[in-house]
C-alpha cells in the first residue's frame, strides 16, 4: 500500500469497499430477508459487484500488483459458493428418444397494454411457442384472449384473478393432467400453481411459481428520478413477501411424492435467499446445460437472470436454451429433460 501512488491508493480503498460489499452479499442468501431485510437489497447488486471486482482484478493484474489478490479472493469464494455470473462451458445438447422440452415464459399479459410498440406481439408469442414445440409450457402473467390460441396443447390448467382484466398463471401440457391446483399467496395477485402430468408410467409434478414483483421501472431516466428511500423500502418489503411466499410453496411441495419440476419467475437473482431455498436439492437446468449469462429479463444495465427451471435428480438435463425473442420484458427459457428410467 505504501508503494502505491495517491491515485492507486484511492482506487484500492474503493476496491476494498466493493470487495467487502460483495463478500457480504454472498452471505445474504443464507439469511432470511424478514430478519435482514435492509441488507437483502444487496442481492440485486451482485451482478454489478461481480463485474466491478473483475475490473479491479484486471486493473491490478495489468499493473502487476499484489492488490489483485483482494478481488481475486472474493471472486473465488463466490465461484465456490454460487458459481460464476457467466457460464463459460458450451451448452449441453444430448439427443435422447425420451427427451421432452419444458419452457418457461413470463408473457406480460401478451402485450395487452402495448408496452412493446409492435403489432401482433401476442400472435408472435404463440407462433414462437408453437415453433419450439415444448411438451410443457409454464406461463406467468397469463391473460386469456381470443387470439391467444394455444390449442395445440392437449391439456391446460390456468388460475386467474382480477375483475376487469383476468390474469394469472397457466400450465400447458402435451401429457395428461390428472390433478391441479393453486398455492395461494396472501395480499397479492401472485401465486404458484401446480399440475400433475402423466408421462408413460411416471407422474410428474409441475410447479409454476410467480413470486412478488419489485414493480420497478428499469428505464434509466425513471431510476434516476425515483425516490431512493421509497425504492429501498419497496425492495425490502417485497423480499419479505417473497420469503413468506417461498415458505408456502415449500410447505406444499413437502407433501408431494412425485418427481418434481419447478418453473417460474422469482423476481430475484440466483444470489438470493428465495433462489437458494426453492432450489434446495434440485438441479438448476441452466447451470447443468446452459452457457453465457442466461439472461431472462430486459434490464438496461447488465444481464439479469430471474426466471428458472429446476428439476430433481430423477431427470437427466440434456439441454438448455435462453432465447433472444423480445416479445415481453422477460425472455423465454427452455430445458430438455429425460427420465432416467426411460433411457
């Protein structure tokens, strides 16, 4: 430190602060937001903090300074605990006659209020799904409209709320649905739904989860003009609600004896408490077979992954894909699975 120039000393102090905050953020997924709601807000900043520490590491590396150890050490801890923000390995793609595709998509009411200034966005979404041919489709922010024709699926379960505008979650399946229902979340229109589908000799439980939204406008101008205290309080209270919703989901799941797949929009990152709790012993199909950032949300600053497909160990994860179709504020994702006893 003594051998550093004044400018580099200032940079290193900032580096220490950013590294400490990232290290703290790595601890937060293990702490319930109801208890540490103020700190839990840091979850949203983890991607930015990781990228910042990468830049600090490169800065000291190019100057051949031992200060690079600080950010490198924190990044290694994060890699061991959570994996990297960017998955460098190539996407897995294993052909198997028993493969079936599961897709997750928050369609934002099929662009009901023309958020995207293009014609026929709803039709484009339907055509996209039809082309991809998923065997199971989980939709959040679903809205039943006459021209939202998903009749090419043999079975469906939808759970809707709202008086003027019906909306909710839906599960579409090419496999027969023998049971379905909803896990109700109090004081919100968000919820989780489930459907038990029969594939061959197996019954599979599909959960479609939509945790509480932050309701933040991610446009740069909007964020600049937002009241920081009000924004902070909103995020804090939302994370508390997400914890309660996660507990309700997990209590329901604990009574399920079937092989399980969980899809959904968690409205939180992979560095969050709710992600860690819902994932549990399940496999994150992106980590198993995807690559890149796995972006699922149209955030203006850096790639954000808040939509997930988890599968238990009974399934082989044979592929994963993140799509770039911009028909919503979310991007669709899909995974290719097979049951081990089908191989």
